[in-house]
C-alpha cells in the first residue's frame, strides 16, 4: 500500500508525525499506524507549521496549505519548474519560499504572494537551497555556485543583501538558530565529498566546524528532538546515510543510526525520531532498541 520511502516529515504537539510519503501524499503516523490526510503525486520536500497552518513545498513549484481547524487543504503551484526545498516564516502571517534564485513572500499566510529577487544585482545568481527567517532577516543558503555561493541574509526592512559566509564548492542545505542565537549550517557537495556541519555564535565573527568520525559527502537536515539537535546525511557509496546527534558542548557529531538512501528530513516527538529517505523511512521510538523500518 505504501511506498518504501518518504521525502519530508513534521512533528506537531497534536500529532507525532506528519509524513510526505513518496509520490503518494501526506499521511499522519502515530505508533505504527498510518492515515492518509491528502493524496498527492508530487513529492513534498519540507513540511513546516507557521501560525495555525501547516505548509508543504515540493516538485514543480507545488505548495500545500492545511488549516487544521477547518480540516481543509489548499493546493497551488508557483510558475516555476524548480524543485522547492525550503519554506520559512513566522506566526503572524509572513511566509517565505523560493523558486530558482527568487523568493516568494506572503504577508497573509499564503493567500497572496509577491516576488523578491535578492540576487538581481549579481552577475550569476545562485539557486536557493535553504531558508530561515529570524528577526526580520531571511537567511538564504545556496546551491553550489563558485562565484556567489554560500550563506546570505536579506533584510525585510532595508532590502539589503549581505554575504554571511562564502562557499565556492559547497551547497548550504539547512540552517538552524537555537535559543542562544547560535547559527548552524549543514554543507556538502555530493561530487566532491566535503560535507560538514558548522556553527557561529551570536556575534557571527567566527565559524567553528564540528568534528566528525565519518567522512560525509553532504549533510542535509538539522532538527530538534527532546531538546537535542540532530543531523542527517547524504548516502554513502554503499547507499546508506547516517543520523547524528550534534553535541555543541564538545563540538562533535555522534552517529546513532543509519537509513538507506539520502536522509532528506528528520523530526522528533518526545523521545521518538522519524527519518525520511526516498528509499525507506525509519521510526526510532527508543534509541537503545532496534528501530522500525516503515515499508
């Protein structure tokens, strides 16, 4: 009945996991039980809750919005053939996603949109891969671009674009800011095999790289579970990726589990972890017991 893989997962206080099953739709998952919430043939690569709504974005500019109170799904798409990887915003109506090198911005929870071209003045505009909204800034991580690749921030107040960290050979695949204002990024290049996780403190003056026991081509996602930060990786030469616990105190990465295929997304609910890979999904309800593959 189900595809083996999934491409995105979200945890909410009301529901342990909402899962984008590969080319099948959005399912709720709780204690091994699945329920179809919305059928969909396009893959969804990010699910996020913003305000009262749940948003999903994916293939061919697809954007979903779900209103839990009215139990209503809205399915539209932007005029782009690009795969949408990320979406961000706040609880008062601001929603930001992307297409190619452009930002799509809404001030009313996606009822209407405007286009912002943050890289318009650059000669070779990079493609957007990751987004995070924080304190009136949109942090933008790009795909590999030797001239203008890296981590940027765009002010929603002044419209000023600032380069935070230049990357000539790596994409920035996810961005996270924790409670003490430390900023984390995952990086990688599947062709060159130079994956890493780096962080900078609130003053943004110095970047520190986490020690890693295993060389990874790329790290793909960062997520919180039970007040701990975790990361997922791309698959290795044997077809498996790893889930890491990110230890900020010791600046190390602790591998805790593997999953077949790229570890696209992860989410945590209490002491449970759910990992989405297009090949298989893995539910870990106790780190010290055998995890469950969700085929």
